[in-house]
């Protein structure tokens, strides 16, 4: 995330951690519990900024826009 205000990077890190935590909880409830290390190793695209899963569905301009920082936006990139 390109930041232009203090705290944006911290917010992005919190959002990433929250997403990963919810996904980890969903896997555990589905009957396939994993340790955090196993989860992180099998889902690197959820934890990487450079190779983020979001890059598959959103243009860089969209992800760094002011609007995207304020609200949910539907994916604007065709599936690969």
C-alpha cells in the first residue's frame, strides 16, 4: 500500500492480519486445523504485499486510490 498519511501502513497491516486471522479461523472450523506456520506457508499470497492475492483482481491504481482507502470496491480486473 502506498501511504500518504501517517498511520496508513499500520492500518494496512492490521487489515492484512485481520483477513488472515478470519481465514485461519474458517479453516479451523471447516475441520482442517493448521498451525499458524502451516497456514502462512500454504497461503503466502494472503501475507505478501508484493504478490498479494488482491493484485489478481484489482489494478494497482484502484488499490492505492483514496476511494479504496475509504470503502469496499468491487474487483476491476479480469480474472487471469
